[in-house]
């Protein structure tokens, strides 16, 4: 079939297999153009199919020749419906990895569950023996707790007071005011249960207990801070509480990993268009202004550039500089004072009328469609395609 984008709000219901493949190839080419990194050798990536997790997997495999196991939750094609983008991404990644002689296998299922954890442990045991890097890059709106069976739902709400500010519908370019009522205690607890560090710690405990972590192994998970203007809905809101918890968990895990001479970090990454971030109010408008400034300053990065810098200049350069809270920072360019001052200035002026000149809404929208394999250079979108694609290493 000929596959076209079909959007509903901030999600796209279709994905393009060739476009997703080209996306993955472009990321591989970027990593290969940068030379090798003395990095990890056997890697588990939890949340490996899109965004930062996919970029981490590509960096490990094609930057350091690492064997990789990816865990994700994606949908195969079904009755004329396309597969999800992460499915096509993983198919493309594993095809390229295997062609390059690299071990690459994956597990598709709920990473929060005991079953998927056990399946992953068994695969590591059988094929790799141990891993020396664990990347935790899940982003999910829900988590069924493996002990209680309770289904927790995260929310994106301010805490303590309601919040009102500008936001944009990036399909239409209309800038409007959004108002969000404050979270209650349940909202906070549920968001921490979904996006906090408990599941990361469960993964690390299970791996360590079964002796599947190599001596000196590293664990890393991803966080976000962002500017003052998104604080009420992000860092000081429900999701921020979850990130506080995730960051605190890094210390708990680091303590446990001392037994194997291992390390655990949170890396604070840059704001980027991903399936997760397009769902957060205010952030798309912030990102479109940020992109404009960072591109003008020649310091714009996507997921792959970010993960390349994380591996090469932070995790594997033998000095791992962290901030006062022990976090790795690859959001350093986003947070540069001059960059933030310019964004804050634009923020006061931005309206539906001024956005096309002040912001990079086109960059935002292109990135959004790129996530699903659309608007990628060199792809023939008229082509009649089979939407059914196999992931070579799927277990
Ligand atoms: P994403 O939506 O691109 O990736 C999420 C991944 O999690 C996918 O591989 C998906 O299949 C997997 N996943 C979701 N639920 C799952 C489940 N139940 N079982 C197994 N796999 C599941 O998200 P993104 O943006 O790459 O986020 C990854 C991390 O990076 C998150 O912690 C996020 O908060 C953080 N981050 C994101 C930033 C952004 O601007 N996008 C900035 C800084 C940090
Ligand atoms: Na990810």
C-alpha cells in the first residue's frame, strides 16, 4: 500500500517503513562518520525503539561495535494497518546491525512486567553472559505495577497552583492560552510510580542478583530539567517529581553497584521532539523557539548527536563530569545563559502572527513527522509498499 501520515492531535496513527529505515540509516551514518568510541561491548537498552533509547543503541552498536539487546513495546502491522514507528526502526536497526556482523536481538513487551524482565535475563544469560552497559530510556503514560497489579497513569500537571501560559498547536501554528488545574496527591504518586526510578531499580536488582552485570558495568537513565518558563508544568510539576525520584534512584543503584565496581548515572538531555515530548503542553512552543536559536547559533542537536556526545565525552572518556547533584549534563548547550535569554525574550513576543518569523515551527513539525518516517529526504512516498516487516532478531 501507499502509506500516508494520518494524525490525531499529537499522535500519528501510521508509520512509513522505508522512512523509518532511512532515519535509522542516517543515524548510523552519523555515528560512523565520527569514528570509534572506546565504549561498551555488551549492552541492554530498555526503551530501545525510538528517541533517546534508539539513538543510544545505534551509538553503542555502530560507535563501539557493541552487541545489543533492545526491549520495547511496539505494534506489528495488522490487517492493512501499519506497524508502529518503533517497530520499523527496530527492524531497520537489526537488519543493519546483523549485516555489519553485530549481535542484535530484541524483546517486544511490557518492560514493567516480571515476565519481560525474566525473558530478558534469560536471553542475556544464554547469549551474552553479562552486560557492561544498561540504558534505561522508557517513556510511558501507564505502568501496571508488577507486585500490586495496580495500573498507574501519569499526568502532566502543575503542583500547588493552577498554571496558564502559551502553547501551540503545531499542525495549525495557532498559539493559544492553556490552563491546567493542579495535581492532587494521587496524580503525583501515580506519575512517580510510572516515570520515577522504581522500575529502573527493579531491573538493576534483577540483573545484579543473577550476576548478569560485568565488573565495572554502567547504568544510565535519562532526565530533563529545562527553563524557568516550563518549570510549573515540567520540573516543578508531576513529571518533575518523577524525575526527582529517578535521579535519587541513581544514587541507590550506584551504592548497590559498588559491589561490582559499577556506576549509575542520570544524564540530563536536551529538549527534543519525540513521541513522549509532543504530548506535554507548552513544551512544543518552547522547543520551536529553542530550535530557532540553537540552529542560528549552530549548536542544534538531535537524539543521535546528543547520545554521541554522551558516550564519547561523558560516559567513556574516563572523567565523567557531573553537576553538583551528580548528574551528567548534555543539556549544557540548551541551558547556556545566552540561549535561554534569547528564548525568554522571544517567549514574551510570540503569537500566532509572529510565530512563523520568531520560531522554527517548520523544524518542529518536520521532526514530528520524521518520527514516523515521513518527510524524510530520499524516500519515495508514492511507492506501493508491503507494510508487514519482520524484525530479524525478535525473540
Ligand atoms: P520515546 O517515546 O521516543 O521512547 C520511549 C521508549 O519506551 C520506546 O522505545 C517505547 O517502545 C518504550 N516503551 C514505552 N512503554 C514501554 C513498556 N511498557 N514496555 C517496554 N517498552 C516501553 O521517548 P524519549 O523522549 O526518547 O524518552 C526517553 C527518556 O528520555 C525518558 O525518560 C524521557 O523523560 C527522557 N528525556 C526526554 C527528553 C525529550 O525532550 N524528549 C529530554 C530529556 C530526557
Ligand atoms: Na527512548
